[in-house]
C-alpha cells in the first residue's frame, strides 16, 4: 500500500507530522459532532502534542501492516482535512478480518466523499492484508453510517450487546460484514 492516493475528488494520505496541525483543526472543528458517535475524549486529545504522537503511532501501525488510517483532503482544498477512513486488523491474523471506520467533516457530509474514499481503498486493503472479511461496528441510531456501509455492500450480521461504553452507559452496537 502507498502512503498517498488520489481519487476523482480526493487526496487520501496516511497521517504524518507535517499535517498534524490540519488533523487537529479537523478534530476540533468536529469535536461536538463526533462525540455523538465516539468515546468521550478529554481536552489533551485536541492538542498538537497528542496529534503528533497519534500520527506517529498510526505510521508504526501502517509500517507493521496492522492497519491504516487515511486522511481525506479535497483536491480543490488540499490544506484542509475533511475526513478519514481507517482499517484495523482484528486480533487474530488468521481471521483475515478488518474493521473499517470513517468520519466526515460535518460541512462535507452527503457529498459522497466517505463512499469515494472507502470504495477506493477497500480493494487495496483487502489485497494487501489478504482479507476475507470487512466488519463495521455502528451505533443503532447512526443512520448515515448504516446507509454508507450498506451502499458499500455490507449486510447486517448481529447485535453485540453492551459492546462499548458511551456517556457512562454500556451500549449495543450493530455488526455489519462484507465478505471479500
């Protein structure tokens, strides 16, 4: 896999220290909105020091072929992060499975960018990691996420009870899968 790709509208790049400030701006801009779907993050997460360490960790994961997080930039605005698509191998390599995650800037939703990035990257990731399956974990009320994953060809597999804690409560998630 490469550190950078281009699609019709997007530049997809593995994070690095050179644009950690752009990642931090993107996360700060969307902090309140993302908190509806993500674990609560403390203020230190939204600092340059933290984001530099985060991209360094993401680079190590990429180099060890354990996953990848690509940040999305519009070709027409290459200095502004508008989203990310991530792939994390599940615990056992013999499972040949990977969990996909994605976020899109609130101002760029509904324009097809997450679909464009994910549909471009998924065949590359599947080949690189010899995958037989993608998985997506979605909160039941996250209808836009369910719509995206279904458009990508995933199907509902099961409910995982009390899978993650959000706002101090154990929450169920929906598991979607795509066999490749």
